[in-house]
């Protein structure tokens, strides 16, 4: 079953490969399948592995590859990334990326064909037509689609009606924001007269308004990353499904996750918007029963009819090859799992991010700036919290030497567990003459809290309030040491 | 309002103000079709003309499909409406407790359209008017998302009735004294109030219909409770539940899932809505192969095949079928400029404009190519006022002849079907369409369109030749009736065939006469021969007609990616071969088919290494391999630069070489740290991009290891 044609192809482009192939063919038969799965081989070895892969019939399809990999133990080195490579600070990262993009000589950037002027116009006019045919559009493919869709929104959609653009990848995004923005964007929408401010009621009102007959401007919703966590919930989906099939509301959305298409059922994808009353269908004898022909004054009953739910997607491949820098701007660049989309949102991480009052996480310099402007007592208090936190991190690290990497990851994800109970802190602060009473301590902490240098949360049962510093171990250590030098 | 800065990282939602002309708040339908790819030979306002033609063609087709669906649904919908209105008329007496009327509707494929049809009848939409009390019911809808627990389900149900402010004016009570909104007493109070206000007699009290959508998705525990609460109030509130089921009627979901204690409270009636392959076949047949209906655009075999495949494999709903037809129409009119001629030909004034020359030229070329090849030297400039009317006339002729051809095709298909059906009735296998393994009727339609039916026609002809006298008589009778039932337009054009039929009927010896003379077999032979010839003539492929591609989608493929995309493959391809998605302007790039790994963007490099690895990936190993590749990249790029500069202006460089080298080395020292940081940053960025795309699973089982999720092979 070996494809000999391939052998020749391969050997013709290599230089000394021809000699190697012979040996390898023999080797391969002798050795077990694990052998070619060794990672980080030397250069020569890697080429060999690649060679073998090409020859071995087992690794022909993705399924085979899966089973091969699943049955063999993958051998990897014991090096631990986070302990060998110090994490980059946010500034360091930004600087490095900036210098990388400025570096000369560099690779010529690849300009995706969808981004070129001529195809873009054609594409956009096609999108507009499809939208007005009652479909909603879903963009997939590799590369950030934010810019091109924003372009579409501001050049085409804005001329046709109201436009609301949602960055669903934003950590602060919620469906409520989107609905409230729609209410703000469309001035003609009837105000909520005390009849519920839940997202359901809002969506209902928006639906009723746009489904009601009578001329009005259309609404275009541009949703970047409709596959993001806040929009994956059943509740969000059902509200979106209601809006998506409303006449005069058009959705243009993008997805990036490879499994995002699993979000919708086939019937949701195939659902159709209620057809607009066609001029010819009105004369048709059955027409009234498909779309209850509206008389001007029965708007209520018309919308009270059964609103359909679904998405009516049309899929478009919009491979832009653009980097996801904007989408990932909110992500902790030091964290290995920081960009992982799925699962529940990590509250601790988020509050740490937002504590600083913006998108950026707390940095070392920021911490030092804050500390430089507070009183001695407050500095002392910070040192107290910081060193306790450091000690507890180290304890946990030493306690489980085997699972260092895991611990580190844990820590990275959730510093809260190394936080300090308020009561403990108060006792210690009193012992160290930092604060003699509760009020004094609170006022000292207030300064830090305002700047997000200390974060607090109600702890789990019985612990009460827990305080911690949203800085990683290495950062915290260096901040503390520079404080000690100053002091 | 000004256009917001869409790049503001601190804001999640933006509103872009309306930027069109402010005074017009009109309906759209002015959105033009996308530009044709053959723009150069389109008319100046070709998009607009084509959209008009498209609107006309599509609405005609849609109307037909919808009226067919409506007609199919109508009897069942009427039954259900009847059932709702009489649900409390004949209550069995002597039961220990009154039963709750429940109507389960099994309609796996066409839920929304069918339920619309039902509610259009049951829902009393003109409730404000005085004559409202002919109406039978109020309807409310419950969706799975409304019913996460009992409170929300009851609230949604009661709210659905009570919140209709236009029926009764809302009375604001003090919260302390009013009933909670999930209490069924609230519904009772509302219902009593409605009856009092409108003075409804006991005999015709409107039913309260609750429509439970996607019944299988509703939590059985919640619905059980809803049923048992409602059953307590049956005597005072005429509730009727309609369950929209998508599972088959037997074994019924209701009976397999709900306990007897709940079922005992219900009086279930089952209804089945037609669905499945048969429905699809009938719809397609009656839309595109019915002599009585003439679609503007004839759908070609590739789209029909797609409809069938999609129906069999993915989604058997009617919505999907309509969507496919819709897209096929849209595509047909967006691609070819000539399609604006579908129904009308623009007047000579429009065609005389200068900008119309390329269009006319193309049209002329097409007409000439298909017609006799005289005077090939003339071109657009040769067209002047006196030939333009000729051109318009020949387009109109082509339209007429295509339509006639399509009509004959449909008629022929009808005959084919009749003969086959007759054979089956006589106990012959015939062409074996409906036998297992035989071609479905959709396949036959495809064959007819492709002109591949000749063999079958011949076979049928042979069978007809062998028919006995009485059988032939019966067949001729059937065909005669068929011709007579055709619309008059077709009937008149098929005069010849009808004469032949009548002639054959008359030639047949009377049944009473014993058939020794062999006249019957002679008639059969001649009729069979004629039939073959006739059918072959009628079933000629539409592609032979002049300008056929205006009215016929032919073999042009259906854009399947629009509804059934391969998202994963696209992303993987984007990562592996980004250059394939790039603009094909660079000739150089096109020639070099395979690029070295270092020439790819960071994320692609990292992804390639990902594909090379085992099940688990050690981040550090990954990082190192990435670093190696970047080193290669740096060196190669430098080399390339050196080559380029030395190639272009080497003489000037030579003088400063020593100096430059020294400076370079000093730079390098300083650079190394920076480079390291840069590599790390690029690694993090690429890795997080892959994570964002869902290629990485964090198992946390091993220190700084991640797991692969995609096992595609890069060759």
C-alpha cells in the first residue's frame, strides 16, 4: 500500500534524502509506531519523522491520525514553559509586537482577496441584496472579520437604516447592552412604560416595533463573534432568534471558533422570515392566511400572531487572514489559557482586569506609581498583604511539587485563592500598628481599591471578605522588593 | 450624532447613525442586485431591470409553492380548527374528573408554516370588532425558553392571554391586593371579565388555546405540573392545548415520556401533517412539471439534485426547499446580464443608448451563434436603428419558442408519467420508478431535463406496442382525457397529437369484435411507434433552444456553500495555505506553488507544528520549534535582503562594507535581547489566536501541556 510515487517526489526535492529513505523504510518496519511521534526531535530527525509520516499509510486521514495519536503515548519533554520563560509584561509585549511589525526585512504581508477594493464592493452589494431578501448573514473563515464588517456597516448599512455594531468578544459585552443600544439607536421605538426591563421584554418590544406594518427604517445588527460566550446561552439565542426573523431587522454576524456551527440546529438555520406581502400574492386567494394581511389599525394583533424563531443564515467564507489583535486585546498576554473562549467567564480574572479601570491588566509600573503616591502606612499595608500572598503562593507550590505546572496555571487563573481574609488582615494590621481600628484600615484600603491594586470579593462560606493583589507572583515579588529598597 | 470610533476598545456596542437621505422613510426593495461578473456587457441600469425580472419570477414561483403547501395543509388545519372549536361540546359525562383536551400535531418538517395556518384560523384577530364572537379562540404560544420552571411557564401562559391590552383595559391594582401573575386564578378572573364585558353567552365561549412549540424540548416535569394545574380548572376555563411534536406519531413522545397520571388527565387527539420525500416530490413536480403552471425560470437538474440530496441528508423541512429555490433564483439573476430579458425586452430607446452597445453585441453574438451563420462580419457598430427592432423581435421569438418548448416538455413528462402509471396498474413493472432501487420521480425529472430519457421512452414504446386491444383502448382513453384537461393554450398547440389519438381510438376494433384480424396489434404498433417519436420530439433538452440560459438554470451548480458550508475546512485551509486566499495579482506568487514554512505568517507556522505533534503538546517544545523556524525566517530574510541590495547597487556598498559590518555586529548584541522578547511575544500571539479559534484544549493534566483537537493532515 505504500505509494512509491511519493517516494520519488519526496526524494527529488530533498538533497541527501535519497540515501536516507532506504534506511528509513527498513527502520520503520522494525520500530513501533510510537517512534515517529517523538516531539522536539533534532532537525535531521524531524525530517525523518516527516518522511515517515508521508510513507506510513496509517496517517492518511484525520480519523486515522486521531486514533494513532489516541492509542500511542505522546512523548513530550519535561520542560515547563512557565518556569523556563518569564512571562512578558503588557508593555514588553506591546513593544515586542510593535518592533516585530517594524522589523526590516520582513515578510510581505498577505493581502486576502476579499479585502481588495473591487471584490469588496461586489461582495457588499451582494450582502445587501441577500439581506433585503430576508436572509441573515454569517461570516466564517480564518482572520479577523471585524474591520471589513465595520466597513460594510458604515459604508452600506448606514445608508439603508439604523446600524448597531456589537463587539460580542468584549469581556463587558452582554445581550442587555445590545438591546439597550438598539432602543437608543432607534428613536421611534416606543419607550418602556414601566412594562418590564428584562431583555425578554425589550426584545419583544423591538420585535413588535419592527414587525408592525408601515414604513420605517430598517435595523442592521452587526455582531462580531456571535459565537462568544455571552451569546451562546439558550436565553440569548432565543432572543436573537426572535430578532433575526423579524422583518426589517437584519443580522450580519461573524464566527471564528471552528465548532461554532454546532450552535444552531438545522431547522433554525433553515427558518425563513415571514415573506413580505408580495404584490401578486395579495390578489391570490390564499394570501390572507399565509401572512395575515394587515389593516392599518391592528398592529397588535398582527404582531401577536406567532413570531417565528430561527436565524435564516446564509454562510459566507470571509477569510481575511487579518490578525486577531483587537479581539484578543482584552486577553492576558501572559496567560496560557487566557484566550480560551469557552466555559464560564472567569470572574476573578475579569474583576482584576476591570479593577484598573480599563482594558489593561494591572502592571508593575502602574502598581509602583500608585504605591509612590500613598502614605507610608498604606505602603506598609500593601507590603503586608503582598508578602502574605507571596508566602501562600509559595506554600502551595512547595506543597505539591509534582503538580507544579498545574498549580501555576491555577494560580494564574485565580489569585483569589491566595487572598487574605479581612479579619486576618485586620488583626495583623493592628499588631503591626498600621491601623488601629476598622475605619482606618478601610480608608487605607480604599485608595488601593479605587485603583484596582487590591481586589476584594465575598469569600466562600464563613471566610467573609477576601482581599488579594491582582499581580502574578514574579511581578508582585519585584514590586515588593523595590518597595523595600525605597523604604 | 456622528459616526462613532468603532475601534474604541472600551465600548462593546456602537450605534452608527442613519446616513441615508433623511426624508425618505420608505420601504426598501430598491436594493439592487449585486453587480454581474460580466459587468462589461451589462446595461447601465441592468441591475434594476434584472431585479424587477427577478422579483416577478421569484414571487411567481414562491406563490405557487406556497399555495401548493397551503392546499396540502388545508384539510388537516381545518380538522384541527374544528377539533378546537368542538373540544368542549361533547364532554363525556360520568368521568371522575373532566379531561383536558390536547391536540398533538406531528409535523416534522413544516412546523412554522403549518402552525401559522392553524393560528390564522383559531386566533381571533379582530377582537375589537363587535362581530368577534364568531371567533372561537384566543391563542397563546409557549416556547421552551419560556418554560424553564413552573413559575415562568405559568407566567408566560397566563401573560400570553392577559397581556392583550386591546381586549380589556388594564387595571392597575395595588400589588398587595392583586393576584400574582403566575396564578391561574388570574387567568380565570381575566376570562370572567372578558365574558362579562363582551356579554358572551355560555354556548359560544371562546376557547383558550395554548400552543406548545417544540414540545420535545419542554421539561416534562414542568409540563406535568402545568397540565395538572390546568386540569383543575377545566370546568371553568376552556383550555385547549396544541402540542407541536416533531417526533413520529407512534411511538408517541407523549406516551413514552409522561406518566400515566398525567396522560389520564388528557384527552389526546393526534394529527399528522404530510411530510417527507413524497411531499417534496409532489411540490417539485407541481411547480416545475405541471402543464398548468408556467414558471418564469426553469430549474435545472443540478439544483434539483441538490434539493433532493439536501432533503435526504440534512434537512427535510419545506423551509429548506424554499430557501434553495430562492437562492437558485437569486443566483440565476445575479450572474448573467442577459437575464433581464426573462419576461420583457427593453424598448429600443434603452438599447440605442451608447452604454448598451456591449450588451447588444453580446446578445447579437449569441443569437447569431445559435441561428444560421450568415453575415458574421457585422458587430455592434453594424447595429443601427433598422436592425434593432429585428433584434428585439428575435429575442421575443426566442422567448416564445423557449416557453413553448418548456410547455411541451412538461406535457411530455405528464404523458410519460401517465403511461408508466398505466403500466403499473396493469401489473407490469414498466420502468420500475417506484420499486426499491428504482429511480425516484425526481431522478426521472432530471433525466428528462438532461435528455437522457430516450432509452426509457423506447422501452415504454415497445411495451405499448405489445398491449392487447382492450388495454390499448384504456390507455388511449386516459391519454385523451389528459389532453383534453390541458389548458387550452397547450391543447391547441398539440392538435396533431390529439388527432393521432382520436384516429387510433377510432381505428381500434370494438371490444365485442373478436380480435383475430390483428388490427388491434397493428394499431398498437403504429401508436407505439408514434408515441416514441412524439415523446422524443417533445422531451428534447431545453439547452437546444436559442438563448436558453436566460430561462433555464441548466447545469450551473447550486452555491451549496451558502447553506451548508465547510467552516472547519475553510479555517484549516486559511491557516495552512494563506496564499491561496490572497489576491492573485502577484504573478510570481502564483508560479511558486509551495512555499517554505518560514515564509508563512506566525500563526500558520505554529499551526503547522501543531499538526506535526502528538496528542499532547508541551508548550515549551512548541515554543522552541517556533523559535527555530523564526530564526530560519530571520536569516533567510536577511539573505534575501543582502542579495537584493548587492544585486542592485553593489558598487556603492563595497566601500562601506567594513564599517557596516562592525555596526551590524554591535547592533546584533543589542538586538538579541529584543529579538528574544519579540519571538516570545509572537509565540504568545499566535498561540492565543489558535486558542481563540478553538484549536487548543486546556486539560490541566500535565504541566503546561495542551491537547490537540484537530487532526487534519497537511500534505
